[in-house]
């Protein structure tokens, strides 16, 4: 916590100095307008007001000498960390290009804008201001509940592909929220755009991480049931206890 002393200014106003680091993060200079908002009985919130365009961030991933598993991890980290442009380059790009495209399909609003024999460039087109975090969380919850409802029907070799496909939808939405929430934790402007700050951001992050884990477990259980052989009595027992669990 930083401290400032009040300085009397005129007959009815007081002033305080503003930390330079905060001004730099919000890209404010002399003459810019800032806004004050009362939050509770004793807190006064200062923010930069108008939303300024966030500079695009870019990450380069060198794929030379790396196996696909390592490259995959770096791509996921780059997306979650909020990079807008992800460039991959190396002499092994051709061999892993199909797998890279599959990974990019796991991300919302990420498109490959350039591809050559030794380079792939992907760009984020997501507009954060259009995302309603709580609505997306509710959507994820509905998808997972439908997966749970259909999971017992995977017995006796019945296809569980619809459940697996829905888990992919859960992953895409969770990755998107993880990205947005992480950006908001480091960017007050984004925090205001999504209407979450402080512990609310952490709380939402915790919910999203656990929902993603639950979706994965429902998928694994469905695959397990798909490989099991049940008699009629066991099927009836499963359909009875599964909803209760």
C-alpha cells in the first residue's frame, strides 16, 4: 500500500500526488482526464476513464530442435498469457503444421493468418468487451451437466464421441476465460471492461479451472464406461446412482 498526504488546494479542494508507475500502466500524461468514483463509505476509486486501445503483444516460438509436445505447451502458455500474435518458425514446421492447426482450433477467435514452409503466424481477433464472463461460466456449467446426464448411456460400447466433442467446447470456453481473467489481473482497463476486479477475478479463475477439470473427468468416466461390459442389473444400478453422485 502506498501513502500520500493531502494538500489543500483553494478553498474547498485537496490534492494528492499520483504514483508514476500507475500513470505509465494506464498510459496517462499531463492534461489527460481521470475519473473518480465512490466505492463504499470510505473508498474513492480513480480510473483513467475512456478505454484506450491496448497495444498488440507478440510472442515468437522457435520450433527448431523441439518435439511437438513441447511446442504445444508453449502455444497454450502463449494463448493463456494473453499474447495477440503467436509466431512459430523452424525447419520442422511442415511436419507439425496439421497438429498446430488442431491446437489453434481449441482457442476462441484465434486464426492462422500466414503459413509457409518454415513459419506459422496466428492472431487473436477476440474483442474482450463483448465477453460476459458470468454468462460464459453459466454456459460451461450447462454443457457439463448435459455431459453428466448422457455419460451413463456410454455403456456396452455405445459411442461417447458426443460427450468428447462437448468437452472440447468446454475446453475452448475455459481457455478463453483463463486468458481474459489473466489479462484483467494485470490490466485495470480490461478489469473494468469485464466488470471484475480484485478477489472477484481470483474467484472466477478458481471456478473456471475447476469446471475445466470436472469436464475432463466426465469425459474420462464416459470412456471408461464405454469399455466396460455391464449386465442388466448393473446398468440399472448405474443409472440410479450416477445422477445422485
